[in-house]
């Protein structure tokens, strides 16, 4: 009988040893914890840094489903940042460079009313008055202003634990692990040079609603009729311009008045068209149908809006039914209503008129006009 008793004691000792070893592997704190399901960690951009930037100050959004059993009290939720996944109760090494001590609680849904305790780096937790949570509740909590680990392309893990207590003490109720990684930032760089796009022709078309200088037609333009002291001859040309110059552009007209041999048609001082006298002038407006002015011209397109379309007719060339011609004059500029400025592409239509007296010498009257766009950066 003594031998059997000794054997029983040895068996009992062995069993106790096994129990002790099991408890060492699965500490009492985690013995009853169930798995948190549908869990994820999304690295979101912060005020200036991308979500996965190494060392970036970003937001960590946790989404998970809890608890495993209905009406379980939740008073605190702990987030342990570790270099290894392992079981939630295993030793945890905080990733290099990670800083949660400045973190704050951002958005929360599903289980709400928490405040954050961030005194221990790498192990912030949320706390509130414990309350029952229905089984299968989807919770989201954003930890804002977390400094990511500084190692590039480093995978790190966050062990999530829920507790009935309000200070993450005692046995945890549910637990799970999520993972994320820092990543090398891809930096793309391009250069926008100083830009001026300018062209002139009889007409200029659009490509995908944008003025396109590739569509500009030739610049040989004829008046609509023979010159006459009883009628006004008219014609039009177009030009398009855009620039990113901070002080915008100015477009000038350059060249002589209409000339045939030694005979000329007088370039106009600013004013209306008058039949029967020598006048050559232009403007950049949609002119009305009047006794002295045929309907001719259209407004700049798109029209100036003081934001991205700022081109407009310049002084003395910006009034309906009034015309002028003086070589070197600025006929258009880009302006935002206060100061010169850059602008997207617009098409200007230049309207020309010619009036002559009955004594105007016969001949073919020609002028070559050069429009010059000058941007100021």
C-alpha cells in the first residue's frame, strides 16, 4: 500500500507541475479572454504626414467587433504596440520611434463615451464608466496624433484587450491582434516652368473646351466690303492667351495704319465710328447694331471672372461701339480686378472698322499688325 501511495503522490506532483507550466504559458489574466473578431488597423493621414510615413504624426483607426458574449461590461480598452504578434499576454517590445504619449481620442463609434489615458508609451488605453455591450457590436476608435515607428517598411502589431475594469486591471474579457506597417514614401516631382501661350489668326478653335493655338488659321484677313463713304467696312481676327506670370500679361498692337502707296486711312483717336471721314480703328468688344456701327465682334471667351479667367480688353479698347488705333497701345491684359494676375486661356476677338471720305484715293489698303504678349513674372 505504501508503494501505491508514493506513486499517487508522484502522479499528483506531476499533474500540479503541468498545471503550473500551463498557467505560465497562459497566464490567469488571459485564461478567459475570447477573440475579438473582424479587427483592423488603418493608418490615416495626419495634419501633414501620410498615414504610413515612418515617424509621421498620423491617426490610427481601429475597427473591431466585440464582445464575444452579450451584455458583457466594458470599462476600458487597451492598445499595446509590439514588434511581434505573439499572444496578447506575451512579452511586448515597443517599436523603435513609436510615440503614443501625445495621442488623443479622435472619432469613436459603436462603443462610445471614452477618454484616453496615454501616460505609458506604447500602451495607451481608453476608459469610461463600465457598461454592458451587446454581442457583435462593431466599434471604431481613432487614436489621433500617434507618432509612427521610425523604421521604414516595418510591420508592427497592436494587441487589443477589453476589460470590465476602468483601468485595464484584472482579467481581460476579449482580445485580438491587428497589424500595420510603415512604408517608404513615394515622392513625385514635376516642374511647371514660366508659361505663356499666345497666338493670333483669323480664327482660333477649341479642343475639349480649351482654346487651342494649334487650330489658329492664317492671318490674311479681308474687310467685308469695298471701302465707301456711305458705309462702314468691318472685319475681325482672334487671339488667345494664357500665362502663369504672377503679374499677368499685357498684349499690345503694333504696326502702321491702313496704307496704299502714299495714301493712308487715319488711325482713330478713341471714339465712335463716323461714316464719311477717314477712320481705322479696333476694339475687343461685342459691338451693337447701330446706325453707325454694324454688329461685329464678341466678348472674350470665357468671360473674365476675376479668378482663373482674368483676361480683358484694356482701356480705350473695352467700350462697345467705340474704337481706337495707335501703334504700341495695350489692347488687352490679365487682371483680377485689383492687380495684374495669371490666367487660363481665353480667346479675344478683335473688331476692325474702316471709314473713308469720298475723296479717299483708290487703291489696295493694307496693314500688317503684330500683336505682342508680354508676361511679367
